[in-house]
């Protein structure tokens, strides 16, 4: 557990930096078949697990719902139902 949280400004800047990095990584891999969907699926599973570990059930439920949507998307794409 983290003893002292980051100050608001530092946490905000870190969050923006992390989001821009994730968006950039997704854009780079989007040209490959299904790779961006797979990355999003793994990221959502990690977010759901972290939400569960810290006791935030709302984050876990939303991430699991999005995980299900991405899993259905990958399954439909693989079956040729674009």
C-alpha cells in the first residue's frame, strides 16, 4: 500500500502522461489485425483486478463489462462477422 499519495497536480500530470502514452501505443498497433483489441482486453482485465484489490467495485464492474464487450468484439471479428 502506498503510504503517501501523490499531490493533486503531480497525480494529474502523471495521469495525462499515462493516457497519452496508452493512446499512442494503441494507435501504433491498430494497423495489425486484432492487436489493439487484445491490448485493450488485457488492459481492462488489469484495471478490473486492480479495482478489486483496492476495493473499488464500481471500477471493477465497469472494467469487466467493457472486457465482455471487447471479448465479444474479438470473437465476432474472428468469425468474420465484422
